[in-house]
C-alpha cells in the first residue's frame, strides 16, 4: 500500500527466513520483487533520458537482479 517495494522485498525475505514454508509470504515476495523491478527499470529509463548513464545502469542492474526474466531490462 505504501509502494515501497524495496522495503517490502526486505520484509518478505525476512519473513521467509523465519518461516520458509509460508506460501503467502513467498507469493507476496514474488509480487514485491516484480513491482520493485518495474520501479527500478522506470527510474533507469528516466535517468537515461537525462544522460545520467552510470545511475541508469545501476537502476537497470537492480531491476535485473530483482527480476532477471524481464527482457526489456536486459536490452537496456
């Protein structure tokens, strides 16, 4: 609800470390990673338009680490 997807990834990861069998936490972590990746990808595109290449690359790397299956991130 707060749209702080990076924090959500941290919190759901912690929850899964405490209870690895928590299916709800796993599903929530997967969703949070997807949304965090989308947010970092969007920020990378914004920074690219501003010719801030190193910062954009860092955002793309984070997006890829969170969700390596997104082809747009790998292309950028």
